C-alpha cells in the first residue's frame, strides 16, 4: 500500500464518515426544532445550527430542571450582543411544553453591529425589545420571570477587552436578582472548555447544572457546526434567590488573582 492510499484509508474515509453522520444528526435536529418551535431555517446560514444546539441544550435543561412556565412570561437576555439566536430563543420560550405569551427583552451596548442585527430581526416581525446600555442602569425591579446570561462570564481583563465595565460578581448578580420576580429563574450558559463554568459556584438553589454533550463529533466537523458556539457548553439554572454571596466573594478573589497572573 502506498502512502497516498494509506492516508486516504486512515483519515479521509474516516472524516467523510463522521461528516455524513454529523450532517444527518444536524438535519434531524433542524427538522425537530422547526416542527416543535415554529422557527423557519434557511440553510446555509452559520447562525442556525448553533442556535439549534442552544434550543437542544435548553430543552434538556428545562426538562431535567422540571421547569414549569406560566402562560405569560417576561424574559431578559443580559448581554444579548447581536442576538443571532433570538428567533430560536423566542420560539423555544413560546412553545416549550405548550404555547404561552412571551415578552422577550435583551440588553447590550449599542454597537453598530448590534443595532444593524436587531433592525434585521425586527424586519422579520419578531416581537423583541432591546434596551441599549449598561444593565446596571436598567431600573426594572421584580419584573422578569427568567433572566438569561449567555457567555457573560468575564474577569476584569475580558471586560476591558470588550470595552465594558467590570462589576464584581456579588454586585452584578445581586443586581440581576433584584430585576427578577421573587421566584425568577436564572439561566447561565458558559464555555466549559475555558473553565468559565466555575462561575456556577456563585449560585445556590440550583435546579439543574450539566455539560451539554456534543451532538456532533468535534474532531472534523467543529469548523462547520461550532463557529458560534453553544456546543460543548455548560448550563446552570437556579431559582431566585440564587446569589450565594460567600461563594461570590471567593470566586471574585480567584478571578481577579488569575487575571493579575495571566494578563
Ligand atoms: C460574549 S458576548 C455574549 C453575546 C451573546 N449572549 C452570546 O451568547 O452569543 C457578551 C456581551 O455582554 C455585553 N455586556 C457585558 N457587560 C454588560 C453590561 N454591564 N451591560 C450590558 N451588556 C453587557 C457585551 O457588550 C457583549 O456583547
């Protein structure tokens, strides 16, 4: 056997098999998300498959957390960014275990990219509302049934890089808690590979916490399916009052120390 046919057999054939299998799983997930959550998916679109992973992860988390939602909810997505996954999040909240009325709000700083993306979303007649600015200025006490925080875990260094203010977790989470209703759900999603899920230590009254198992093989297809990632993430859902102040203080010290060493 020459080197070329050995390489072909060893790597290329295996890669093709994995890609075909991953594609089958993704197509299956897309069909399910379209049917169950009323979302229309047009491929190719680099946002749709990651957004389907988000729905899949939320579905598992809401199921294991035995979460029951009332017929009308108000939801805040803290740090929504360009909100590429908003139609999917809205679809999930509206249709998960029966139809309900959902008022979905996001908050982030008003960059040109965020504003352009939101205009596009609103053209699609999606019922979304965005507050522009710092969450600490959002004076909405006891308003929300659910608060999402996805990929929001950041120490002083990353906040500086993003150009956003750094708040100690005890201050930030206590403020978030005050925005929610007394039994508000707090849904946090963090990159597991970067160890960001250490932030989950700051929360008590947890209903569920787990690592979202890969649906597709990372080996070859990650560049296709994982570009904007909800893949290989961890998720934690707590119910208010969810802030563990002592754990927050310990976490703050660790993250600030780590930042000082690394940057
Ligand atoms: C990594 S992005 C996550 C975007 C999106 N949630 C996702 O999962 O793809 C974090 C976002 O949080 C926003 N952010 C950070 N601190 C904030 C604050 N104090 N008030 C409002 N937005 C904030 C940043 O501007 C940034 O867009």
